[in-house]
């Protein structure tokens, strides 16, 4: 079975198919009324998604382990979950946004996994002793990585919202962008649940393995940061402190926090969770953070321009109203 898996190369071909699906989805945006392209877009995203799931399943059978046991397997599982959630969202929403995001996440995630294969160690390495527990791997690790997936999916949706607003499309397509904001908020709610449950299960596992529920380990702190930030977004939205643009900006920051907890804490080389491949990670993380800071700058620009447009519109409405009142006054004299 392992020989068959090696010859099949499911994740390499998934990467190729996800790139093709991105091209098909782009063509669908150009011709949105084409039923043929709509069906082709769904098919082109579903096939590599099913191929990734099949590859993950084969690894589980070969190793006799749950789907997430190593850092490499998180690069497969997290994008796969994000793509599946995006496709479910697309099935409900039917606006082609989530489908486009699914294709993009598939390309990025599988490229990251392929890069790991080229530069990292054996992807079927022996288990670290502290991780040698299928029960906790299938509960804590799987659940918390689903929370990671949701945080990254929300961040990608936020990119679509921010760049659309920066290009001035928000005023002409308000319902479209409101639907993106609702999707982002819904994904954050989904991620909050799994991140919280997964972190609690991790504490129970730590209590069984190390004799303490919480030890302020960098990996534990990263998981706590994700939960606190997600809760901040939910409370700020419910309290009316942030609206659609605020949700998008907070989701971008949430994606940065997820990246830190997922990869960044390994670079600290301290704590009981300091294991995993780190060659070249610092450079990649730095590039990622710089791009996200640039996106936040774009969001600030879009917010300022929209605010100015709103003020200009209010002033124009005020002048129009005053002119109307003046024109309605009764005239006297010849």
C-alpha cells in the first residue's frame, strides 16, 4: 500500500489540479452565466479535494494513525478542511466567492506541502514519544487544527473583502460584500468553537502526560491567543464596535496569529512543544507577515476613502436639501 501511495503521488497531482481549478474559476468570473463553466468549476475543485482526502486516508491506513500527527500532515489537513468548509459555504451562498477561495487555498496549501516534501525530512517519520497516543491525536490535535483551518479561511475571505473595497467596488455591490462579511463572521464562529474545544482537550492530554493542565508553554500560549482573538472579534461585532470592514481587518490579524501558533512557536526552540521542521520557516513567516501588514495598509486606505466618499455624499445631500427648501419658499413681488 505504501508503494502504491508513493507511485500515486496524490498531493502533487492535487496541486496541479488545484492550479487548473483556479483557472477554471477565473473563467467563470469572466462568463458568470455559463452553466457549462459553473459545472466545470465545481468539478475542477471537487476532484483535487477528493484526491487530497484520499491521500490523507491512505497515510492514516499505512501509519495506523489519525490524520494529523506531524507538522507536515498539518500542511495537508488544514488546507483540506478549509477547502471543504469553503465548498459547503459556496453550496449555501452560491456567489462563487467561497469556490474561488477554495481553489486559492488548495493551491497555497498544497504548494506549502510540496515545498515541505522537497526541503524537509521523511514525511512518515517515527512518532515522538509524547505524541504516541492515537486517542488524543484524533481528538485534541484534529480539533484544534480545524480551528486553525477556520482562522485561515476567514483571513482569505477578508482579503477578498478588503481588496474589493480598495478597488471601489463596495458602493456598487453592497449586497455582494455584505455576504462576504457574513461568511467571514460565520467562519470565525465555527473556528472559535473548535479552537476552544481543541485547546481544552490539549490541556487534559497535558495533564495526563506531564502532570499539569497548563504550563504557559509557547504552543499553549499560541492556542490561547487564537481563542482570545476570536472571542474579541465576536464580542466586538455583537457590541457594535466593529462592522464589516472591522471584521475583515480583525480576521487578517487572526490569520497572522494562527500562523504564529502553527509555525512561529517552533522557532522559539523552548517548551515541551518545540519539535517539527523549521528550516526556512523564519524567512517564510517574515515574508507572510510583511504581506499581511501591507494588506492592513490597503484596508486603512479603503476605509479612509470610503469615509471621505460618505462625507462628500452627506454634504451633497445637505446642499440639495437646502436648495430644495429655498426653492419651495413662496415668492413675493412682481
